[in-house]
């Protein structure tokens, strides 16, 4: 079957998917109660994120995942022909599954299909490097160091600006949601619950970008979400769970509540430089 072929042929396992945590409201204040996890997945470097195009679709999704990983890892090099019949036989899937999977990979820029030429792997320069799946595949492949460095640089450019803009869109329900995420993170930190901390962290950053009031930035929220899942090696999130991280998240929320765009931007920069990996990429601004 499909999963057997994947393991035997490449040794690449697809990232595990976990249901996003439920936000339970208390009967009294409507505040978010600390979530309880049902899952036990400890592969924290691959903890679930927002569903991407290849997720949750049975054999079709598995084939996209496997072929995508093989292309990104270099197992299937540029200009390598992909013969649908051979793929179907290798992974024991139907022609329809192969055809639909190749269409998804073509949309991501990984392959091209042309009459009289067939389907071939495209060079890295043609890939959609902002696609969340490709971000993840690169982050767990041979390019992992470059991918994490590039993501850190991209976040440094995007998130402080988003924080500044979000301060001008002070919707109470959004500010409460962000405060709830900080509360969940604090509870998770006290319990040593890395998964819950990471999920709330990802929700915090994604929501902040979405409320910045810039639709182009909003389209980048998926990229930041993907970055949060691969930024810390075996630990997910913007950094390892710590009191310092929690304090900086709280400062962002306080600045947003006060409508202080400059303060929100500065707090976000401090938050990003808590993460040693990002700090190596872009040092914290020096005080004069």
C-alpha cells in the first residue's frame, strides 16, 4: 500500500497532523480555558499546522507529500522525467490519483507538464518557495539550515511591521483573543506543555498579521505559520517556551491595547530576538 512504499523507498515520513486545540469557554466570563490535549504526538518539529493543499486527502495527499519531499530533497533532480504509469505502480495508486497529485505539484512549481515532453521536475528557481508545504519540506530536508535562516529573515521584515499596523486596528475581540493566547501560553509554560505553548504561539502570530489591515500581509500569514513550525529544530514556535518570550508577547498585547504602534513594533522585535536562531540572523538593534 501507499504508506509501505513511502517508508521502504525513501525513508521519508510525512509530518503528523494534530487537530487544532479547542478553545473552551468558561460558563462565567467567556474566557479561554487552558486546553487539554488528546494526542500524544511528540514529533514536535512536525507538529500540525493549518491545513495545506496536500493534507487530509487520503492517497492523493500522501502521494503529493511523498513526491514533494523527494523532489525538494534532491532524490528526484531537476529535469527528471516523472512517468505516471511508473509512479502508479511504485506506490500502488490509480492513474487518477497520480494525475491529480502531479497537478498539485505543478501548481507549486515543482513539476511541469508539456505535450510531447511529459512531466519533468523543475529547477529550484521555478519553485513557489512561499508555499507552506515547500517550506516544510525544505525545513526537514538537506536545505534545512538555509530554510530556517531565510524564514528568520523574512519574519524579521514582516512581523514588526504587522504589529505596528495592527495597533491602528484596535478591535476589542481581537485584542482579547491575543490576550487569551498569552494566557494559554503562560499556563502551558507552567505545566511544561510545549505543544500547547507552540499552538497558542502560532495562533498569536497568525492572528496579529491577519488584523494588520493589509491584505498583502494577510496572505503571508500562512508563511509565518509554517515558519513557526520549523524555526526551532525539535521545538516549535517562535522560540523555546520561556518567561522572557511570555513577557514580550504580553508587551505586544499591551502596546496594541494602547494603540501604540511604535511600542508594538519594538516589542515584536524584542520577541523575535529572544530566539537564538533569529538573533544570529538579525542582531537586536543597538541602543545609542
